[in-house]
C-alpha cells in the first residue's frame, strides 16, 4: 500500500484502477500506515518512507489482505484483470517497475500529464530555445548544455521527494509544455515538508488556449487531494502579467513582492518577484 501512496496514487486510483477494492478500505489502510510512520498526512508519510532510519515494515511488506486481490464480480466495471485476480502480488508489480517512484499519470479534459523522463529532453530543448518562453526566466535562449542540466535537476526532484516532480503535457498526443510541483529550495520560501512550488512552461504556439491553467489546476488538485500537501505556491517576475493571471485563475492568491539577490538580474527585475499561494483548507472550501 505504501508503495502506491509513494507513487502519488489517490485513494480512488488505488481502490479502483490499481487494486479493485473499496475506497473506504484504502482510507483505513492509509490511516494505519500514517500511524506506523508517525506521520500527520500523506506528504509526511512519503518523507518518512524515504528516510532509512524511519522505515517501517509497512514499506516492504506485500499489499494487505484484500489489497491487490480482486473482489469485484467478473464483468463488472471494477472487475480486476486476470493478473490482479491471481492475488498476492506486491504493490510495485501492480503499478509496474518502470513507473517513476511517486509520480502518477494525470489527466484533464484536454491534457495527458506524464512524469518527465529522458525521452522528453528534446521537447525541453525546444521550449528553452524560444526567447519569449524564457523571457522572464533566463532573459535569453538557453544552450543545450544548460537545458540538459536543468533536465537532470528536474528528474532528481522526483527521485528525492516521491510524489513531486515534473510532468510533460500532451494534447492529442502532441507535446504542449511541462508542469511541475517542486519542494521549496530557499529559506524564505518556508519549510520543505507539506508544501510545493507550482511551475509551468508552454510552447508559444499553445499560449492563450487555457492549457497552462488547465494543467496547473490539475497539479494543485493532485497536490492537495492525492499527496496531502498543505500549501501550494508559485513565483514569477512582477511584470509577468500572463503568469500572474494563470496563478489567479487556478485559485492562488497574492502573498508578497520581494527582490532576489542574483548575479545577473534580468530587465525589469527592479520591480521584484511576486509570490502567490493557496492553502489546502482554502482549496477544500471552494
């Protein structure tokens, strides 16, 4: 069960798509896992599960009784596949060994969001070669070497903090851009546990179609509902009106304006950076 939680699967995904059991049973087992790990929420369990000193036998035991074994009638919408009906399989076998630890495949009305992998590098190179796309990030097109390093850094997030990472977005099987949930990296951003920074970057030909907001909204939902985050925030340059509009459209609210101390400030950086954020209780209340 913990393997599925670490992979970012929601209760409904675990219950229906992966393990064909009831959502109530899933919630019960997740509660037991949180207790064993001394964690307050799913995000805390993910952190505890990746800390060797705090690993519980729950991390490595097979799926609990009834989890990983089919209980639905054959032919019903929830009937398990023959492989799952065989029972006794370990959780990682259910999801597949090649899935990136902690990251789920997400869907919206128009987008399929896949965990970032090496096969997506060329898309990242294309994105960052457009000066307009990186105008408020680098101020100039990035070299291939720079993009390759950034690609490795993004993959490292998924390995370091299961559940978080970057996703590439496909619309009708065409790459449109990427979205990310990453842990805070600066002291002024607050604690790393329980919150994540939202990011997004789209090819220019896919701007003004509402796709940035659509993907960002799904990552906000995933962060709160599936990963148990308590806060999602985003940052951009104060003059980046389009990105600020996206943040507002998905429910984030203005928090502050601040100035970063950087060696090579971008044009208009004297107006500062802005932070927008949304708390889980605010999201639930909407």
